[in-house]
C-alpha cells in the first residue's frame, strides 16, 4: 500500500487554494523533479498531452500510471531508469 507523506508544503501552500490531500511519495518525487526543471503543472500537463487536473491527481493521489506515461515523464524530466 502506498503511504501518504506529510511535508511542510502540504500544510503551508505558497499560493492558490490549500491541498485537500497529502502527496504520496511518488507525488512528491514528481513535484520535486518538475520544480527542479522549472516546469509548471500546467506546462507539464501540456507536455504529457493530458489535462492539468489529471496531472494534479498524479502528484496528489494514489494513481496507476501506464508504462507509456511513465516513459514520457522520465523523458520530460530527464530521469534515468537505472538510477
């Protein structure tokens, strides 16, 4: 079972509305990698050819990603599967 991780950012949002859900570990990894690349969630959604709401769920909820979606994420975020 995937656990939800409580980090300071979950309680103190920098802007917008407060989060209803804590991020999963995968969600935090996606969030951190996206921020490190300087990509907004809206830009990421466009690059993935999905809605911003769908991408937001990927960062916030326990979701099952298809292999092709994972590959696309890794390419955009320049993540090596071997590391």
